[in-house]
């Protein structure tokens, strides 16, 4: 595992330098040089504001409109400062994005996830190639294409940007809508097979599994969902409150996705990463189950999923092989149709081990469990 992480860090460092680009810092204004007799052009120059920010503030189409007087836009100075700070935050956020890379990443996500889906439908995903698919995923979407965007970032950054800068970055909500739509259509497929940190954790977890990928070489543990989800909910509330009350991005301080942008990882970040990745050997996807904001939101939308793991109880012989091979507690809950179903990451272990081919990843409503099916 240590060799894998060192390679990821080294290659990510090279990749970030090749792509270039960096986060653009936002300067928060507290005062302005303001005179109602200024033209927009004079106001822009005396306050050293970017033209794009001024155009956003005054809803102008081009710099040719900068000759209008300020008194054509009646607004008090405090309100103007607020509008400029919001526009500056949005402008900086847009400048920090490599849109070519983002379009490439989303395009490759759709191609890769479609490929994995058809491999699953053809029963071509198993112990032999599962790790290779996870490896390919975090190499492409993490090492090559970087830490941003990620499913987690769409939720985390939307909350912190609004809480701290009172700004809503529309492209981020478009990305969040795309990710949640994928959850509704294909379970948590974006988390399962596309998230760079999720697939890395899964890959590490599988390193500590036997050849059949049904149990740990060194003992692995299934944390009860009521424990992991309670921690995740508390963490989400805590993170949100800190953002709104103290204007601080708690997750940004130790963001594990920054593994794929090692130049900006803090000491706290390295320490947290070391713990998360080490625990991944023994507990399935600890970041996803205990901390991830998108993991929590996606789990709620997962209830609407069109394609999901289903059990045909006419074929099922109640051997529990699927729940034993499942890396978490989810398959036991699906099998017995508990009221609360944990996150399912569509790893297909359950399908691989079922002796009666009673489990499928398909559309339709899950069957009710026949009475007495699992009674001893």
C-alpha cells in the first residue's frame, strides 16, 4: 500500500505541474472609493476592479457601457461592497477552473461508467479484474485529471462558498445535478466506479482480500450502518455550522482529495490521509461512510435509484453467501429488506458469489422477503 501511495503522490505532483493553474485568491473589500459622479470606468479604475467583476455587479453586456455615470445605478455603498465581493468570488472561481479539463473529465466519466455498467451486465466484473477497474479509475480521474472536480466537492464547495462568500456558483450546481442524476439512474455508480478517492479506498481494501475477494487476509470489519451514518450526519451538520458561523472550510483544511494535488496538502491533511488510507485496509471506504457530504446526500437519492441490486427470492436458498462476501452491511439489509438500507457501491461481490444466480443489478422494484425465508 505504501508503494501505491508514494506513486500516486509522485505522479500527481507531475500531473498538476503539467496542467498548471492554481486557485485564484479572492480579496474581500471592506471599503470603496465611491463618488456618485464617477463614471463606471472611473469607478473601476480608482478601485482597481476587474472589468468582468464590474460587468457582473452592474449587469453590463460590454465595457462600452462603462461611460455611464454611477448615479444611473442607485445603490448604497454597503450594498455595492456586498455585490462586488460576491461578483469577485464568482469571477475568481471561474478563473480557477480549467474548463477543458473539466469537460474532458465528465466525458470520460460517462464513457468509463458506461463501460463498467455493460461489463457488469455481461457478468464480466469479478475478483480478477475488479481491482484493475478501480486502479484505472483513480489513475484517470485522480492522477491524470486531478482532485477537482469530484462528487464530494460539489456539495462541500457549494456550502462553503455560500456560507463564507454569499455566492452561488451555477456550474457547481450543474455538476451536482449531473452526479445526483447518475445516482438516481444507476445507484451510486459515480461513487462506486468514478470517484477518485472512493475507488482508491476500494482498491486498498481489495489488497487485503483473498483471491476469491470474499474475506480479508487480515481481518476486516463491518461497522454497523447506524454508527457510520450517525457519525456522517453529525459531521455534515458540524461542517455546515462551522462554515456559516465562523466562515471556515473545515473539510478544506484536511481534504483527502488533495492527495491528487499534493502541492497544497497541509500537515493536518497528510495526517488525516494516512489514517483514512490505513483504515481502508480493514474498513470498507471509511471516508465515504463516515465523512463524505456527497456520500450522505447521495445515500438519500439512492432510494430513488432505477437500477440497483435486487434479489430473486424464488431462486434464493438463504445461504447468506452474498451478505458474507459483501464488504459492508448493505447486502444483508437488501437481502432481508430492512427498513434502512445502507449505501450500496455496486461492487458486485454479491452477484459473483451467489450459487443460484439469484442476484442481479437491474431495474424494477425489489421483491418483498417471503415470510420465514431467513429463519433458522
